[in-house]
C-alpha cells in the first residue's frame, strides 16, 4: 500500500479501495447472472434443463420489466401505484387477440370468443360478427405498437387527471386500485366480447411459428431477455439523467420543487406513462409464454404482488426490483406445489402465510430489501480485502 500524504484525509484511501472492490463485485455478480441467463437456452438444448424451465424463466423476466416500471414510480418518484396490473393486462390482451386470430376459427370467429359469444335475442349459431376492435390487432406490427401505446395512453389519462388534481399518497393508491378492479369487471363481462372470465387462450402460432415448438419457446425467452436488458439500461440512463434527479426531488420534497418553478405533475405523469408502457410490453411478452390472458391478471392480488416484488428487491434500486420479481415468483413456483420432508407435508395453502411473513420481515428488518442486504455483504467483503 502506498504511503498516504499528510494532506489526505484518513478515510479516503480505504474508502476508495472499498468502493472499487464493491463496484467490481457488483459487476462480477451481474455478469455472472447475465452469463447464466444466456447459458440457460444452451442447457435446454443439451437436455440439462427442460424447455418448460426456460419458458418459466422467460415469464418471470417479463414480470421483471413490470417491476422496473413500478420501481421508477414508487422507488424513485414516491408514488405508490396499484394499477400496473391493468397496464400489464392491456398489453397482454393486445397480444392475446392477435394470437387468437392465428388459432382455430369458427366462421371467422376465434375459438376463445366463439365459445362465449354473447348472442342477442333472435341470434343463433352462425350469426356471429367479429367485433371491429378485434380486426385492429390482426397485423403483427400494429399489435406490437398498440400493445405499448394503449397502456401508455390509459396511464396518461389516469396520471394527468390525478396529478393535476394533486391526488397523492394513499388516495392515489386507492384510486388506481379501484380503476383496476373496475377494468377487471368490465373485461369479465361476456357482452364486452373480450371472452369474459375465460380469457383468451388456445394460441397455436406466432408470426407463423408453432408456439408448442421448443425452439420457439426458447426464442421467446431470448426476446424477453433482450427486452429486459434493454429496458433496464434505458431505466438506468433515465435515473442518472437530470430527469431522474427531478424525480428524486419530487419524492423528497415536491413542494420545494414547485416553489423552484418546476411543474411536478408533468414529471410524475411522464414517468407514469413510461411505466405503463413498460408494463404493456411485459404483458405482450408474457402472454404467448403463458398461453393465456384473463381478467384475473387485473385482480387486486396482482397489484399487491407487484408492490411486494419491488419492496422485497429494494425500492429505488432497479436491479433489486428485477431480482425481487424473479425471487418471489421462483418461491411461488416452489411453494405452490405439494411436497414432503419426512413427516411434514407442505401444502400450497401455506404460500400466502410465507409471503406475508416475508413482507413483514422486509419492512421490519430489511427496509432496503435484497439490494440493501447485497450491499452490506459487498461492503464487508471489501473491508476484508
């Protein structure tokens, strides 16, 4: 170790070493996870892991994109939104309607709509009419565009109406949750010709490729991984920019920001729209991998789960939000299956208790979530080095 000059404060040299070590460890950890994510399809091709495992990972990565958007709203801007599930479902329905066109048709009507078609008085089989809005989602490119723009537009309407009226705190959370539940009831009605509570399913092909083909499932995983990396980098650049610093100012002191001449509602609406578009993208990626989209994705439990992902992962840490979504969903997959250890029989009914205790643990003992725990571990390793 080089000798410190007399003018150098005692803590700087050690701090710089710790910071460098922590940064290197963080990058190494992120690199290892990325390498594993890239390696996973290769392991499936080699038969080491099943294609279903790759498919599951793809779905959970899509949910990680939702968590990124919610973290921008809640972690960086201080707005607890409970309608990300609505934007996610809107993107999912856009893709679901498109996929339904590629499946089995009955007199030009996709099977999912045909089996629950709401006949009017005097109508019978053979008199079905395809709704005009189903035709809009027939072209693939237009579906991709609308699957992102429609959630963004809905988010803009909700955001501007709420933020200009200065609705904030728990009131905004209740408002967004109420709108999501109302949308769920709307989508659940057969009269709306959105397939009711059954949802849209029976998908067979996407862009001419069979969804049941293992190579197509791996391809969807790769596309989802690329989208997750891309959205993460965009969010990272956003938080490091001047716009990101304004978002932090909105969170920490909105009143002071307003007195400084800014218009906080414009910044809140902008980030709310962006997060809604991210959720719509996630819904489009999730639907062909889950092979179904239903109004149940707009239930209150989904909105709460999304908040839990970010809380467990760590608010205000983009990497933590993605990690929280992945970890919670992997736990869900493991703990909603029935298994035994010795004389103890685990039942799926126990999962809500585990989730509740995990959330309480994070609130009381790990307020910074998994990201905070990781930082502490890295800090200790750096001190040892």
